[in-house]
């Protein structure tokens, strides 16, 4: 398929094109709420607005970490081989599990912690719902990474997310060192949308979740972006939350160390940014990858 499936719709961020196209400056704010709207102070809000990401240690207390790790092992052990929500590495080990909050009450509780939901609401300045939730498991020795990408590029093209008004919260369950496949980000890159070359094949998600090949910038684009923004590596102890904007350029290398890396990954979208038909794919991805009828969280925790 080529071109916009819905030519009458305004597509502010055209991507999956036939040939390279110039970068597009971001139109929307990154931070939609202010200091009175949630737990983040003005300095935190300025940091994420400028860099596109914010690291918050101790988002999940130590008492949560071993139950959560147990849940991950439990989900892995119980996994139905036919369940499409379980994504495996080519070698067979589990790479990601989508909708883990439906497998585990403990994981569901994490979503509504004071260090999680109210932050998402503050950043997006509205009620929010879960667009996507997953656990990522990067085992020692054999874990493979994620190539450079902007999440928004996929969510816009394949899921029909209209605007950059979504934020991801990645909570580490193991220590992130510089050497065990921790996330690399290009600080400030969330301000630029880099259109990608190549049309979306049918059922792209059946391969892209193991190895993304469509919707990744060219090497020339990444070279320019890295020269402009630099690369930060996000390290920190288990329990740290990394908040990052939907359009931040990020990726990770493989993990050949013995130290596994696992995290709970929650994507919040504003209820004012609900999905429409995909901008560059014939059919929407399944609900477990991109919620179309996600329920807004109606009982926000009180801000202390
Ligand atoms: O497909 C998704 O929703 C997410 N996963 C990958 C590998 N790339 C785009 C986005 O981050
Ligand atoms: Fe990503």
C-alpha cells in the first residue's frame, strides 16, 4: 500500500513514504499540565519538556520489587504458546508480554500508584487511558535490543494516534547498567518528527515486535540526529521510573552480560488523543497493542 489511506484527513506527520522527506518540527507541547496539576515540580516539568525524558528513582518501593519479579516469572512459566500477546526471541525466550496488567493484579496495581498515574495525568493535562502495556524481558547473554525508533511514528502510522500527546513510563525491575542493554535516548529529539521511508506491510506487527524494520530512520537521518542531540544512556537501580515522550528517539543494544534487564512499560494516552483509523496501514493493530476502547482512569489519586 502507498499513500494516505484517508486522503481527506489531515496528516500532520506523514511517514512510511516512498522517498526521504524533510524532518517536521513538532507542533504540540510536550508537557500539557502545570505544577499544581500533579506530583512533578516545575523543574521536573522543564526537564522533560527540554529533554523529552525524566528519570524518577524509587517510583516503585523495594517491597514491590520481588513480588513483581515473581509475577514476571509466573507469567513466563504459565504462558500459553498460542497467545499472540507473548512475543518471543528467535531463540524461544520471552521478549515481551502485552497486557500484563490483565495477567497480574500486582502489575495492575502499579498503574495506579501515586508515582505513576497522577504523573501521566499531569504530563498530558487531561484524563488518560492505557494505550499499551507490556513487560520487556531482556535475559542475560541472549537478550537482543530495539533498534532506534520513535514510538509515535509507529503509533501514528499503524494505530492512528493523531497527536503527540502520549507518554511512556518504563519501570525497571532490575538494575540498568551501561552494559546490559539499557535504553539510549537522543535528548531533545522529541521536538522533531523524522519521516521514515518504506510502506507498512500487512500484519507488520508480527515481525516488528521482534525486529523493527519499517518505521526506523535511515542511517543518514540517525547520524544527523545524533550529531545534533547527542545520546544519553539511562542507568539506575531497580524501581526507577523513566518517563519519556512518545516522539523521543530511542533504542537499546543487546545484552551479552549475565545481568538480565526487565521492565514494566506503560503507555498513557490523553483521552483527547483517541485513536482514529491508521494513517499508514490498511488495518488497525490488535487491541492488545493499541487500545481503542481503553477506559479512562476515573479516580485519580490525590496529589500530596
Ligand atoms: O510497536 C510498538 O508499539 C512499539 N514497539 C516497537 C518495537 N517499536 C515501536 C513501538 O515502540
Ligand atoms: Fe520504543
